[in-house]
């Protein structure tokens, strides 16, 4: 059939698990705004301990979403 295309996608989960928090947030911010704290972290601002904990937990959520192809299908 000439009216459609098949695309094969591969997610390298091992590589994604090795991304730093900064890597994850930078990639996520290319797609979404993120939070005030994640934006401040990427800029290199000094954050209090409670904000760093929020950034770390957000980064793990974002990492999982970046590895999930369904997040990119409209």
C-alpha cells in the first residue's frame, strides 16, 4: 500500500538511565516548560534543599516520560 508509512522507533533505555538530572531537564525543556524550580536548576541558580528534592523527583518523572514513546504520539 502506498498510502501510509511505517516507522520503527527504538529507545535506548540504558543510555537514558545514565543521563544526568541536567541532561533530563534540558531535554524535557525542549518540549515542555517544566517548573520554576527545574528552570532555575538548568540555569544554575542556587536552590534550597526542598527545591532540589522536588527537582530530582521531577527529573525522574520526566526521564520516564522521555523514554515512553506514547508521550510523543498526538
